C-alpha cells in the first residue's frame, strides 16, 4: 500500500477516502496556495462528496492511476475539497465551471491559476477519450501546457470567469418592491413545467423539488383549485411508488435518472428526506389521504434506523450509493433469482408482480438487476391471482420483511456519520412537524434532543455557530469550520419550531439570538439580503474566489439561505412586532423581486417567504389541558398553511414571563387564563378573535382564515 498523502490528517470522510491515492493531494488552505505560487504551478481542484458515485468512478479510473498521478504531481498542485464540508467553495466554483463548460455537478474538476482563479473545468473526465468526452490524461497535459505556453490567455480567461461569478451573484436589475404577484409568477412558472403523466417538474434527470410542492399544497388549501391538487398528488404518489423511493427500507434516493422516477441515483441524503417528509405530512393535512401519512412514517422509519445517532442525538449526513468501486446500486437492486431464493413461491409470485421483478431488469448488469418499484396494486394482483386483497397484502408484507432481512446481510453502502448543523436543523424541523401532525411523541423527543446538541456543542460562547458538530471517522482530527448563512437560518427556524412544539421559551430566545447574530455577520446593510459567508476580519484575505460575495436565493437543493432567513425574521416579527425584523426581511425580498419569477421552481422558498411577508401570520394559542384542549389542538393543527403556527400552553405557562413579547401583552390578561378555562385564541395580523372553546368553531374559523388569505 502506498504511503498516505496529507489527506490522512483531514477530518472529512470524502478526503480521507483518498489518503492512499498516489496523488499528493492537499486540503484547501494557505499552504497549498503558497506552494502553487512559489512553484508557479496551476492548481488541479477536485470537489466531490463521499456519497457521489461518479466521484468514486473518477477516483478509481484516474486518481488511482500511477501514470495520471505522475502527471498531476509533476505539473500541478492538487487540492481536494468535500462539498458538504465546504459548500461555500463548491458553490463558487460550480458557477465558474458552469460558465466555462455549461456543466455542473460532481465530481467538479477545475483548473486554477496559483491564485485560485479558474481558467477551465468540467465534471467527470474518463482517463482516455471516451463517452464523447476528452480523456483526463490528455486534458491534464493540455492544461499544464496552456498555463506555461499561453499564460496571458489563461490569465485573461481566469479574469473573465471571475467576472462571470460576480455577475451571477449581482442580481443586476433584479431589485424591486416586493409584490404578491411575484409569488403567483413563481407558482405559474413552476406549474408550466409539470409532467402530467409522471408527476414532478421537467424531464430526465428528475429531481424532487420539495419547496415547490409545499408552495403548491399551500395554494391549493387556500384556493381549493383542483388542478393544484392534481399536481402535488400525482407527483407525491408517483415518487413514492417509484424506484426513487426505497420500497424495502423507506426513504428517498437523491434523484431519478429517468422521467418516470424508476431508476435512481442510489445515494440517500439527510436533507432530501427531511424536506420530502414535510411534503408528505402537508399533503396528508391537505387531503386526509392516509397513503401520504404512511409514507411520512416510513421516511421516519428509515431515518431513525440509518441516519440517527440514537445515543447522542443528531442526524447523520448521507448513505452512499455504492459499497465498492465496482458497485452500481447492487445493494438496493435484485435479480429474479435473488428474490426467489429468499421467498416462498407464493410470496415471490406476489412480490414479482408488485415490484416488476423479471429476468430483464432496469440495471444493465449480468445478470440484469431490478429496481423495485410499484408496478401493480394489491387489488390488481388479487384480481389476477383470484385471491382476496387481504391475502395478497399478507404475502407482500411477508415478502418485504424477508427481502429486507436478506438485503441487510449484503455488503452495505457507507453511512457518512458527519453531523452538519444546517442539515440537522432541517431534519429537526421535519421531525417536529411529524410529531405535531401524526402525534409521534418519540419524533418530538428526538428532535428536541438533537436541537439541544446543536445548541450545546455547535454554538460558541460568542453566539457563533459551527458548520460541523462531529465527523464520521472517530480517528479524524476535529476542525472548526465556521457556520454559513444556511446553518444560522435553518437553526433559528428549528428553534422557533421547537418553541411551538414545547412552549419552552428558551428555544424562542435562542432563535432570536441566533437571528440577531445572523444579521450581524451576514446581512448586507447597503443593498439588503444576506451573504452566504460571514464578513471577513480586517486584513484577512479570502483564498481563491471566496472573496466573491454570494447571496443565495435559489433552492439548490436545500432551501435558499436568504429565503429562510427572511422567513425567520418574519416569524420573529409575528411574535415580537419588532419592525426591524420585518424591514430587513422586506429588504431581503426586494433584492430579487424584479426577477424572481424567472427562477420558477428554484425560487419556491423565496415565494414561501413572500407568503409570510404578504399574508397575515396566523397564530393559534390553545390554553389548558385535558380532552377539550387536545381536540382544540387537533383542529388547530389540521388545516395546512405555511403561515400558521400553533402553540399549546397550560395555565402556568400562560403568564408574561413565559411568553414572547407580543403574546405576553395579550394572553395573561385573558379571563380564560385567570379563571383557568380551556380555550383557543386565533390571532391574525396582530389582531385576536375572542377565545373559543368549541373545536368545531375553531376549525371553521381557521378554514375561513385560510380561504381569505390567498395570493391575488
């Protein structure tokens, strides 16, 4: 085995996986840049992730190749970056490479000047000319020669690319006064991309767009438009019955390579599953269809079993697609013989009909492998086999249990147990939502424990957040990576969700302090909006293109940091009536208001922030304990709305010192509090209706409020 390179000292699972490659990789840092400038060599930048299939392919084909390693080591300074660990680096070089080549994604392969300015790049390169792509060996030689022999052209190209990065983030001409019509423009643009046959938006490859689905569900509830219902019902049903959903273990893979949601890229991400969990919960609230609730419970089953630190709390980052360099989803797929081997003939008959398991599968292996997806319903199979639906369901349940047990004995794809602050906050919010909608107290307890871990381990005495709480490899040296905008915005939102789930005012205070720190570190007081990285200290010079300031407004694929920050500020405004929160949220929305409609489904979280700004925030405070109180809570939670919050207080909690500012002015003075009478108070736009104690009346008032607050 070769001597480990310097990545043996890194913390990231992705970087450590390359420690034995013959490439003399370095981590992103001053030492690597200083060496590049001292030796006047271009930089080869590789950005990838431990879950990334094509990153593993390029590692095996090129970076493990001694001849390619010799070229790289002689003619470049190679730097490897984990995109999950350093999203601020990835986002900027993605823009650069996309501007040069029209490509983006992982692995990202970029050629940089010694100062870190990109002059060429792409994604995956095969070692030799293949797939219509230039070979990596030839590309390396050409780029090194160009840097040496055409240095002026390289510097000019790098300057043009750097300008392109700045222009991409400037939003020139996009600033305008915010109007509710912007929300409708984003909604209509999204709907134009709807695939009526297969669900989802656009064609292959097909990604879920959770924020767009939430926006559509919200607008359906407000309007009763059956066309909107068809969009999210079709999409969520097709996804959950497709191969993009893990039919045995639960949870969603990252995306589908085909239009029908059948063949996925098999990696499974924490953030995809947390946001899709919210979609299925909200669809259940909007329709009452039990299928959506069942999928939500199944997502939690997978996250509990695979992505949860049950001892310390917190959520892991991802599960890899592959278990080895030569694997392509083998863990998740089945040959007909493999299914028949673990099932009785009757179970196999039902399972093969239900999941379309045949001699010819979707994955072109030898023998062919089948991706499990729902081809035939229980009723269709019962009719075909002349059995009752109950008999078929019993056989299918038994088959699923046996197939999952057999799968657990296979070599298992790596789980990256890195605990990222922002992704954890998204999962915490989703679990708290599930606890509220489905009465899952275990999910609530785990979410609060996980948030307590973030606030205890990830928050410094100065109030600043870390990006990473813990790394996957226990032998890895810990690194302090400052939190970015997403970490602050997502955590502040999770704290508000935790306050509404627990009535523990400390969570509200944490939300306010984190939001205030976010404003101090990231807000642009000149033009409005939030930068993705904190302002640099005087005299500090960012490396590479990190000096380019970015204001993320697009969902890609996590919710956009600026949009979530605006939502947090508006939620705080609803609890405090502090005008500065609303003003800064409005300034943030104005940065993109003139062009937001052009971004369609990628601006869906921005549209949701627009709803929070343009519609009165609806609050329901339920007072008391017992059966009536629980029924009032159920009515309050029932109708879905993105701009509604529900807070349950016992009479001891309903006193001024246990409430945020605005509620402390109204709730303690109510006769119901003094007389300890169970009731619910519905407030909207800082005006509260008289308390009600009849659940049916509360439900009626809420439905009226939802229908009234609609996008024009």
